[in-house]
C-alpha cells in the first residue's frame, strides 16, 4: 500500500491538515470555469489524485523552512505558500503523467485514463490534451497562492519557486530527449536530476519558508541542503521505478527504462555491462514495451551488477552529506533531521523491495 502522510514533526499535523483541505478547495473552485460534464469529470478526477495518500513533503519543507528561520508552523503566510507549492507539484505530476503516458498516480487512475473511463467516446489524443489543460489550470491556481501579498520575504520566496520551476522545465526538457542525449557522465546526470527534481521539490520550498520568516536570510545553505536531499529522493524514486511493485509506488513500473529516460540505475547498468549484456540492455532501453522474459533478464542484470546496492549507497551519501549546520534554528534542524530520517526509511523500504524482485537462483 502507498504510505499516508509521514510527519516530520508532530507540530506540523494541524497545519498540514489545513493545507490539504485548502488544496482540495482550490481544485474544486475550478468547477465554475466550465459547464460540460467532461470538465466536471476532470475536476473530480484531479481531486481523486489530490486526496490519495501522500507524504506532502513539499508543504512540510515550507513549514520546516519557516521553523529554521525562527518562525512558527502556524504562520498563515507559510500555510498559504505551502498550498501553492502543493498545487504546483500537482500540476507538474499531471503533465509528467501525460509525457509518460502513465495510467496510475498515487494508486489512482491518471487524468487521461479517468476521463476515458467515464466517457469512452473521448479519444486518447483528446483525453491527453484535456489533461494538459487541467494541469495548466492547476498551475494557475498555484500562482494565486504563491504570488506576493505584501508580506516580508514573499517576493523572494515566490521568486525562488519560480526560478526552481524554470530549472525543472529545463531538466524535464533534457529528460525527454532521452538517455543517449546526455552521455555517460555522472556529473551531467547529477545536474539533470537536481534541475528536474531536487531544486524544485526540496531546495526551493525549504528556502522559501526560510525567507518568509527570516528577513534577509542567506538561502545558500538551505538550497545546498535541499538539493542533496532532493537528489537522494530522485535516485530512490528512479530505483523504485525499476525494482518496486506498482502496488507500493502507486505508479506504473519501468517507465524510465521503457522511455529511455536518464537515471542513475541506467547509468550504473551502462557502466557495468559489456558484450552480450550491453547488447541486451540496449535492446530494452527506450523501446516502449517489454515481455515477461525480458523483464526477468533485466532483473538478473540488476541483481548481477548490484544496482540496488549502488543506488542505495549513492542516496545514503547524499543524505549523510546534507546534515544541517548551524545556520538554522534548533526547531528547524530537528525538522531537517526528521526529513533525513524519513528518506533513510524510504531507502530501506526500496532496498527490501529490490531484494524481493531478484530472480530466484536455480
């Protein structure tokens, strides 16, 4: 099963509950802009994904950033901004599911699939385009909560998130070009993963929360911490795509491999295989489909070349290297340590899943 919200700190429970409610209210408010049954179905399908169990990591990072700056998790400005960050994340995953032609998200049907299920007369391409429009509408709702409202630090916080969104767009652009367009360079892959996920999903929310509660804060330590934590998260997410069951991830499996997307597991396999194994790998990457026999061969390669262990070691080093320094309040450091602990537990869970997926030895 997909995990429900994992609290970094107990004091975040009440504000996170309100943030989740406000996110759903913002989605529901979009109903008034369209009168067709398909529009109402799209809003309802989006709410289904929003209401599904999730960690709300980004909202928690905004609140923890506020604590790190000496503020309170009950600060209404942090809450409003966190709603915007969560809505922005939702818009990104809607568009991501379109690009991946995905069928599941958080254990629920993706928007395209839901629209066609309710109304089979809607063609695949039309449903895909409708999902793109809804994702854009959600991003507009996000901007309403992110834009400055006259408070100290709000302009800087908004600028941080918008800059991170530009990084995410550039990273996604390169990601879509595929594995063979970035080369066999681990530093290039690192920059791509930071742009695509780490900066936008971890560094910017945390740094934004800091600026909202601490005037003139130096955000560089916050961004450095967030990038390392976000990088670890993305590596684990890519590993889960390769070795974990969709029942655990709530998403389709092997999307990166089937689409030929850059990832650390793929880089490791590319570095460690040669000859017939390399030929097999090349025959699987980016070809869109995979037979059961091919999946079994892929898992044998993953097991033989210890890809799970290598990715886990990589993520562990990032988590350990991101330890909070003296730049933040004790409350903020406690929250940061709790996020690191959560990621460590996530790492352990995926390693266990990777072990279960190993082919039986005969």
